[in-house]
């Protein structure tokens, strides 16, 4: 029986059995003190040696076998094997390699927790026992840790499932790094009936035991483009017999930098970066063509679309000034634009309460928005969502390298925090958002009459 159907049956039963006259909330049977203690209890649970070693083992196995977007077959297999061991039911495949697990009653409220599974196409340069075994592929964004933390949350929640008066949906999604896996998960209907979703990202620069986020815009929307600028190749010593695409591409790049400096509102953050410039093979040859590609970022969809239009105009117009032709491709099928990541205000309060109860409110930091992009925004386009960063830096150890660095490392001591935060955000959400059950007017009884 599908989740939708069971939810529907539940709601129909309520409507049939009860007269829609006034609302009465069935509150959680836990006291407010008991609710308050959930986060620190879960953290204690996550820090137990056996539990911690199990999460570390999963993370290291994933780190040794990194897989790129939509190719996370072994990762997906490992996740399903662990869910099987925990006795957690799941749907698979969702969006090629995705796995969606369920813990709880199968009834509302539904709250989702998300982990991304993909690695990056880059060579790991950290020499250690569990270095990537796949040349040119690396978990340099911490998604191996994200999977381990969500499995950790599953283990905690499964142990407490009798107290869950609702359902936690575990979303293991493919292809965050440019492939818009979240969009596919939404398209597969995995979030139907879900009222909120939470996502974690590890943060190497943030101290361990701290978290950071903000209500409203947190991360930028982003797009990607590639342009081929063609001229006419020839001898470097006879430039007047050639049409030089290297010079044309250079002017294109300079002109593209004027979009943000001269056309964008100075009070609105935008970025245009060219990350790739490929052309030529010899010092004394003018090549036929040059390929450039880059990314553009903004905090509104309108600004993104405006940048897209102007990037195309500038590349083709500026190339033609130098007698070159240009073809611009935005690859919107393969790499859909990511919308800005905008955190729900109500969930911000929930996050502060839960994380504050676990870590102390002084460890829950307000974060400035930044120009990174996340496909978590696809979830936030359809339901309230909240994305936050989890600290990893230990003062006594060396400074961790940035996300996407070939020297990126995870401080595995952060794993219990991630698992416990996931689990407590979901458990508290469910217990604090119990379904409003409608009782019929006139036949409502006081508790002692029931
Ligand atoms: Zn990344
Ligand atoms: Zn990432």
C-alpha cells in the first residue's frame, strides 16, 4: 500500500467518523521537560563507542568508494543493507540510485531528513588509510559523512520509534553536485504529504559542537554555461591570415565581468566566474576555437534569468567584434539552474530550539548568506525546508581544508552531532506538530468521562 493511499485512508476515516466542527489538538504525551531532553539524549546515544564506530566505518567505506552523480549504485546498496539491518522499510530506486526510508507510524505528521550521496570528479591528495580507491573521484564535499549521519539518525529514531507519533522520511538523494538530484526526488513524489524537510552540510571552518544557519536566503541560486568561440587557425607569426579566438575569448571574459560591476544593483549580490578556458596546443599556432565555461549566481530567480540573457548576448556580441562566432550552451536539461536556498522562518525557530537544547544556544550561530548553491532548494520550492551547517573544526587539530579541496578531510567526531541533530529535529517536529484531530461538537467529553 502506498504512503499516499494510507494517508488518504487515515484522513477519510477522520472526516467520516468525526463532525467537522471545532479543532482540538492532541498533544504529545511527553512533558515539555521530556521534549527538551530529547536532543541531548540522542547526542549521548550517538556518542556511544559502538554506535560511533559503526558510523565511522560506514563513512570510511563510502570515502574509499566515491561515486559520481546518478552512479551511486554501491553507495545506494550499502544504505539499503544498513536499513535492512535496522529493519527500516524503504523505496528504491527513486531517481535512479535514491533510497527513501520510513520510520514511525506511517501516519502524519510526515517530516523528511535529507542526505546527498554523490562525490566529485577530482583526485584526492590526502594520504591516509582510507583514501579514495577510485582515481579521479573523491568525497571532497563531505557527502560520505552526510550519508553516515543520516543512517545514524535512522538508528536512533528506530530505537525510539514507539514514541514517534508520526513518520520520518529518510531521503538519500543522488547527484547534488550539479545534477539536481533533489529535483528528481521531488518529481518522483517522495515528498508528497511531507510537511517539512531538514538538511545538513558539514562545515570545515566552523568549530565542532557548533551549528550555523539563518532564516531566509542562505545560499545563492546558480546556473552553468559553456561557450565555444570559433575563429580561423593559422601560423602565430601571420595573425592577419587568421581569426584569433584566444583574443576574442579574452575580451569576452573581460566583458562578462562588467555584468556584475556595471549592470547589477550594487546592493544585490551576484557572481559571474569563468572556471574553464581551453584552447590552443602550441606556442606558435593560433587555434581554430576556444572553449570557456563558468557559473553565475544570484539570490533571485529574476536576477539569474537576467544574467543568463546578458551572458549569451555578451559572448556572442563580443566574439563577433573580433570576427569570431560563438555558441553558448546553458545545459539546462543536464544541469538545471539551482534556485536560492531560502530557509523557512518557522523552521528556523524549531532549529534554534532543538539545536539550542542540544548544544547550548550560544553554539547556534547566525550565519551570513553566501554564494554557494545547493539543490536542497528544490525541496524548499515545494515544502518548508531548513538547511544548516555543522561544525567540524577542532582547535587542537590542524585547520581543515575547504569543501571541494583535494585536501578536504572530515573530522569524524562531528558524526554523532549530525546524527543526533537530524533525529532530534525530526522527533521534536513530529511531537510538536501532532495532527489536529477534529472532534464533533456536542459529543465532546471531558477526559474523565471517556
Ligand atoms: Zn559540493
Ligand atoms: Zn555538498
